[in-house]
C-alpha cells in the first residue's frame, strides 16, 4: 500500500499539491488500515489527509539542501531499472 509514497524533496520542478495530497492519502490509508473508510469514519479520514498534506507541504518548504535537484525522468528510469532487476524484464 505505501509503496506509492515517493520522495518529494529536491526535485525540479517542485512537488505539486496533488503529489503531496497523494502521499498523505497513502499514509493515512496505511496507518488506518483502510483504503476506503466507512461513512462513520469518512470525516476523520479526510481531515487527517488534509492535515498531513498541509504539514508535509510545510516540511518540504522548510527543508534545505546543497545537492543539485533531481530530475523526475532520470529517477523514474532508475526505478524501472531496479524493478527490472528485482522482478525480471518483461
């Protein structure tokens, strides 16, 4: 479930609000053990996603690095290479 959470820091262009929200959603799903909460828990679930996305954005804005920004396409290619080694090329 949480394999979908990706590193969001030090990319050019910066992480979008959609990427931050997606990471927060995956985190809340993992912690709650539910991909789709019941109606009784929907508000708490949505509030948690909103709050975690908000604080995640603050974290990303505050982090400092001297490393050059990573390229999304290069990192994706590296990930595909690791997957090919791990699972075998299709």
